[in-house]
C-alpha cells in the first residue's frame, strides 16, 4: 500500500511540475507580448505627437492665410461699402484688432485677433438653447426652476415644472439669463455688420473652438 501511495503522490507531483512549467511558458509569452505591445504603443504615441504638431502647423498656416485674405479684401473697400466685404465664401469685416469672417453656407464665424488668437463660433438659435435648458431643468438647478419657485412664492402659481415650461418661449425670458450657461458667446446686436445675413434677435454665436497661431516651440526658443 505504501508503495502504491508513493507512486500516486509522485505522479501528482509530476503533473503539478508540468503545469508549473506550462504556466511559466505562458507567462514568458505574455511578457514578450507585453514588451512588444509597450514598444508599439510608444511608437504610436510618437506618431500621434508628430501628427499633432503637423496639424498645429497646418492650422496656423490655414488661419494665417485667412487673416491675410481678410486684410487683402478689406484694403479694397471704401466708405460706401460700410467697410464690409462679401464674396461667395465669406462676409468679412474688422472691429478694433479683430478680423471676422462669416460663412453663410456653414453658419460659422471665425474671429482672428492681431495677437494671433483664433475663435470659432457656431450660429445658434436662442430657442434651441432654451430647449436645452428646459431639458436640464428636470435634474439641475437652472434659472427656470428659480423663476418658477419665485412665482409660486410671490404669485401663488402652482403649475408643475413641465406645465410651467410648456408655454415658455424666448420672449418670456431674459436673454442674459439664457446665456448665463454659455462661457463664450457673441450676441447678434454686437455684430451689426451681419444684420443683413442672420435672423438678428433669434440667433447668437456660441464659441466652439479656440486656437493660438503662435508656435510654442518658437516662443520657447527665443
């Protein structure tokens, strides 16, 4: 019996040793794959960083070209044009140190300053912004919820929030309250040069993107 038990134990040990060897091989293979993957990841990151630099370079070239284009076109104007240039691509004008190019097709406004800052604005409807705030009002504190509470306390209205908002339109709210959630925007009345090209008081410009035309590496090396 003892001899048989010993053989069984030896067999069990051999099986365990075999499994350990197999697992060690699996581990070495995974470590090899990991090393290759880490190397590939580093190479990809280098490519991404290089492409980002190339993108920044091309973007600077693009906006600098637009700035030169705007300056060139504005230099052709006289007072009879109201200092606004229009062609098939853009409506162009200048305010202080800022050049503006408005695309009627894309409904996009490009602002380029003399100190090399670029802001892109999207033309939006106040009604759309109000709809967004209405949706948020069910779960978040907004000026709509605060106004409703004020009316309940002072005028004894008792409409539900949904009923209160149902009839609410842009004409019922303060535009400054409406725009309080927007970090960067331009009201239509602040760009009277575009009054013939947009639906005036129904719309505003919301900032989408910001870029600088300065090359940070060049600035660092100065």
